[in-house]
C-alpha cells in the first residue's frame, strides 16, 4: 500500500472530507487529492508529521519503520504541538514575539 492510499483510508475512517483534512494541516483539498491519488510523491517530513497528528496515527502508519512518534503517543504538551504546527505560517512579528519569550526563559532559567 502506498502513502496516498493510507491517507485516504484513514481520512475515511475518521469521516473527514479532503477539505476538512486540508484545513487541519493548512493544505488545500487539491494537495490532499494529489497525495491520495499518488500524483505527488515524496511528501516532506513536516507534512507527514501534520498528517500523523491530524489523523491520530503514528508516522510509521505511513512509513513503516520510521522512528518518529505521533502526537497521540507523545508526552509533548499539546500547546507545543500546536505551536510547531502553526509556526511556519506565522508572520515575522509573531515569530519575533515567540523568540523573545524563549530568550526571557533562557535568561531566567
């Protein structure tokens, strides 16, 4: 089974549309469709992590033998998971704010 088939299979198990899955991972329904039909190969690891989280499966569901951990099986704070998911989509001002918070934490550690 290829990755696209597994994405589609799990999406349908969760009764999600391609649009709904796309919204969860900040991708268009066309991207989801292309993945599911195998038109796009070589899905990047960030997208696999987001799919893993959105579909509540470990990454090795898509890539057998992968050593990653899904959000469901992780002890990472869910707020951090959300920050990691949305960080690439933030504007520069928001990223600077996060960097400033990290700097304050480091100074007071």
